[in-house]
C-alpha cells in the first residue's frame, strides 16, 4: 500500500498514546512549538506524563497547560523558571513536590536525546563537571578533561513542529524552527510532525531536513501556532 | 571616576573580538557586543538555537516568528549564514568550534571558575540553558559584569559562593571599572577606569589583584 | 530435489518484506531482493552510505558517479528519497530505525550468532564495513545464504567457527533448501524445498533442527 | 577583513600540515573522494601520516597512492581488503608490519569521528560487543544491552569532497557525496573542502549542508575527480 503518513486531525495523531507516556516536545527561542498537538494532548487528558522539553515554562509554548492540568509527573528540561515574580504553575507544583524535575545543560539535554535516537546508551561529556547539576553522576577523566557520564533519553511520543511534510513524512523546517525537533523525532517510538501544510508530492531530496523514516504521522495545521 | 555604562562595557568587549572568528553572545549585556564591532571585522555570531551568522535585530517589516535567536529575539541573517538543529548546534559549541563566548556572570573566581546560571531565587525554578555548554566548550570565555553587586558586594572572588557553571574557564572579565585577565597566578588587571586608583579597585574586589605598573586606562566613547 | 537459485532465494526473502518498512540489503544475493517485492508493497531501501530510498539500478543514461549505494552501484532514487551523511546513516541503523536487514552470511549459530564479516583470507586485510552495525541495530536480521559451503560443510552450526559479527541477532535464514527461524529453543524449520526429507535436511546441518509436523514447502517461481 | 576561505591551489590548501599528521579522508561507495587533494598530499611527500579513511583500498580513491609511497604509518578504517587476489600495496605493508591497522565497524568509525568533532571524549555502543574487533576494549552493560567503550577520533587535517563552496566555506554536496565528509570536517584542526566550484556569493542558508564554521579552506577543482 502506498505509504501515506498524513493524518486528518491532531486527535488522530495521538492514537495509541497512553497514561504514563514520555513525551518529547520541540521548540526553543520562540520557534518550533507544536502547540496544536500540545493542546490535543491536553484534550486527551492523559495522566502521569513525563515531558522532555527544553523549557517547562516558555511563554510561547502551551506546555504549561499540560502541567497546569495536572497531567505531568516529571519534567526533563534545561529551563524551569517562569518569567513573572509569582511562581509559575510548574514552579508551584515542583515546590509542592508534585512534579519531579531533572534540569540539564541544554547541550547535554540535546545530546542525550540524540544518543537515544542513535543507539548510544551512554556517553561522557565535560559539560556540567564539578557543578550541582552533575551531583551524583559518575565521573571519569579522559586525557586532561574531567567528564560526567550521561545516558540516552528515549520516549513514547515526540511532538515536533515543521513547515511542510510530504506523504512519506519527510519534513522541511522554516529558519530556526527545527531546534530540538530532528533529534526528538529519532528518539521516540511515535513521532508526530505538526506542520503548516502537508503535500502528496515528495519533497525534493536535497530539501528534506528530517527523513520520513523518523516521522510516523504528519498533521497540517495551517498558520495556527 | 565614571564607571562604564552597559553599552560602554559591551563596546569595550567588542574591541577585543578578533577578525574572522565565530562568537556566541550571552543574553543581557553581551548581546549588545555585536552593535559595537570595529569597522572591518568580519565575525559570525552563533546562537545556541542553531543560527550561525546572526545579523542585526529584525525591523518590524523584517520580523518573522520563526527567525529568532536563543533569547527569542527576532533577528535577521548575515550573508553566509545557515541554521542547524540543536543537537548540531551544541556539538559545535561543545566541540570547541566557537572561538569566543562572551557571557554575563554573577561571580568569577580567581582560578577562572564561573557562576552565571542560578541565583537560587526563592519560588523560582532553575534555569541553566546553554550556559554550561558554552563555558566548557568555547575556546575562550570572556565575561561582562558589573564589578560589584547592587549591594556593593564583590563578584571577583577567591572562590565562587553561588553554584558554579564551569570550572577554570574564564579568561577575561570586562567590568564597569576594569578589564581583568585570569592567569595561572590569578587575576591580573589590564585596564582601570579613569580616576580610580589601584587601591580603590582592590577595595572593591575580594580576590587578590595583580596590577602591573603599566596598567592601561579603561576608556570608552560616549554612547549616549 | 532442486535447490533454489540465487534469484529464487532473493525472491523468497522478498515475500516476507512487510509493507511500509525500511529495509537495508547487504551486498551479494540480498541486494537482489528489491527486484522481487510483491506488487503493492511500498518499501524504503536504505543504504549505509546514507541513501534512504534506493530506487532501481541506473540505466546507462541515468548513471551519475555521485549517486551510488554502499556497494558502489550506480542507482536511482525512489519518490520520497533523501540522503544523509554517514554519521546520520549509522545513527539510523544503530538506533533501531531499520525495520529489517537482509544480509549474506558464512555461518549462523543456533542462538542467532552471525558470522559474515571475515573469511580470514590469506594475504588479504580485514573488511567489516557496516555489517556489525546492521546486525546489532536493525529490528530484524534475516540472512540469505547457501545451506552448505562449496565443500559441503554445514553453515548452520551449534556455535560459529569464524569470527562473529554480532551475538544472538539472526531471526530468519533463507537457504537454497530451507527457511529456518531462530527461536529461543534454537533452529525451527518453516519450509523445506520440495523433494528433500527432514532427515536429509538434518544431514546437511550441524545444529539441531526442530521440524514441525506442518512444515511448509519451499517453492519459488522459475526466474530464468 | 571580509572572510574568504577560497584558496588558489591544492598545494596552498595544505599549508601548515606536517610530518606525522593525522589526516581524515572522505569518500565511500564510489562518491566523495577528495582525490585532487590526496594527490597534493602525496606530492608534498609528508611522512608518518595516520590516515582515517573508510577504505584503505577503494579503487576509486587515490588513498592507496599515499600508502604505496610509504607516507603512511597507520590506517584507521572499516575496510582494508584489496579487490584482487594479489595483496594490495596496503596489504603487503600491513603483513610486513610496516603499517599499523585499526579496523572498526563502519558506524563506530563514523561515530568516533562525530564524537571527536562534538566534544564527546567517549561513548558506549553495542556494536562490536563480543567480536574480535572489540577485543581488549572496555565493556559495560546498560539495561540488557552489552556495550563497548569507544573514544573520539580527531585529526590535524580533513580532506573532504563537495560540489560547491562559498567564500564563507559553506558547502553543498551532490547526492551521496557527503558520506563521511561532514563528520570529518568537524573533527580536524584544518578542513579542506575540495569542490567542483567555489563562489563569492553565499549559498542560500537552506541549501548549506556543511557550515563554513567547519571549513578552513576551499579549493575549486572543476570536474576532475
């Protein structure tokens, strides 16, 4: 049967995702948030989610709605600080001990996800050595560089945002939209690409930025963000 | 004695940005450095979100919500720019391909330890972002910060009190009153703002300062 | 008894290639599998050099020296194809994103150990290529090989004699006289070529074979 | 001064490379061999080189000329077998103990180079576990996966082949030409891109496949291969 990964709705794109899932969510610096899919995840009202997301509180992302709705038990991120003086929903739940937090250097965050998709169970990095964020982590010296051991991150679902996807799941990103999306797509059992538009015709090989091998479902959402 | 303004500190740091380099600027004062590059220096500014070749901030007509830097500023691209994903961006940073990073800081120790990622703010979550990656990965780490806290406490310390970002990484510090290098022997003052005596500088600094006889004068143009 | 030809072995393996999968074919007989996919199966063939979506071999008019697969064959691309670099290609392979790899082999042990990378040829250097990565990384590893060596020695063994490529990885073996699965209990025969008795198959095999009562008949069309 | 990484000749592109250098050379499957630069390296007559190259003997590559000329003391590769029945120049020197050989699974070869460029001093991979190629390597189990520890590869010089480079060193590859080039470019102190043509105008951002950050020198060689 001719491959066609386009699905009709955001809800349909979440088929088979269950309570307790680990969900990777792209977006950084204001670009690449799969907000329509995040809302669909909220509407599905799954519980006990672990979110792997660079920021737990970015104002342009709807991630905080999942947190506020009590659907999240753990966040793995590099930024968990709300902007206002008042604690954010995340910060309240975290201080109350209702959400577990793992805070990582952003590059380690990205590399652990990349490792998860690349079949590398663990790697050593100099980043974080000697800091609070590496407390309790195994250390080892290579040459004159002290390193910490970091393990791969994988998930059940990746939600990423792109510009165009073809029927094969190949994706093009606009400008800085890619950020964590390509790595996250490799590290999840099911990857959903939320894109401005989908097309039946294949994207030209030299324009593809994320191979459809890594994308299970593509949802067109137009200009909605 | 007239301490440098934020813009003047950025200007001073910009004078040291070598021609042809790849530079990452932290949020806050450091990002202003790109406005003050001396004429004729061709530099690629890299941003953690994968933009290699950040250009001037976008005008309202140029603004594109997908074309942003790591600080969520809407930007333009310079000629020769390209954009990679986050894993590739941090491979570039951690792999030593950024010639210089200029970062904000809360504290620097005389061995080069840097604290710039957490103020342990009550009721606020942690925020590290790419600070640790940059501090470890860049070939040279330079810091721009006020010489003292608002309460007048020193920031150039024998040892950091705040949680460190990375160990023994800072090479040069631009404050509002001095330019200071971190050498194997500790802090060495290169420039002191006009009208401030070596002893006055020492009084505002916790760590020991080596001040050569021929220490320079820290000057910056009036930037309004 | 008429053993399958090389083309027929490839044909038989092709019947099991599931619709919508990503498949890597080793050099030799496996690469012929793409010629025999049943009508209507939409499959992406990945090659270790980074081509995702290898199409039919290039005609003389289509030939392009830069468009090749890992076996240096000049190829075309199928619709939806793309090409990544080697580090990304092996991240895909090692990361479990290849549904099936079909490889040639010298020996397979009853626990699934595979030996397909070195024949210890006198005066020749080692050649491993991507064999180990594929054998470890693909979700399913299938093997096409003659049931016996030219000298009549067995290749389905209690334990590999040649250097292994990967441990406990092979799931199914297509030989010229049988189709055999590797189960937790060892080799289980699924099909035997017409005219060969279970005892005759056992006689040509070192390892113990479990042969169910309802074992199928291995048949393939005449492929000339 | 306006950045311009284009150099006039292959010889000039080798300025500063000395005896004993570790040289990474791209190319695989018949595409992406920087043959003009390999010849320039041969003409420079450097000694004691370590080559990091997927195949020591590929018939479309001139790597074997460096080996034959006695310039090479070590090869790190995934393929060291000549095609003919007679031993290749490499095989003769290797059997005589005159060239050291490190043979790696191709994915481990690529990943070790990628790690070298990405500031990852070491990583664990399941590939090779239990095989002769992992003999003596440190092993460790993660979950139910047995792994071997592999360390980063870096070099003094990378020679890669692309299609077009701009003045900033940004590179486009044709079809399967990239292969090991992008990873090698990140792992060497000096990277030379041999390309069909160079141009003053920047390549469009979305067409760049290798950032000029990783390319020090670009040499136009036309259709020569």
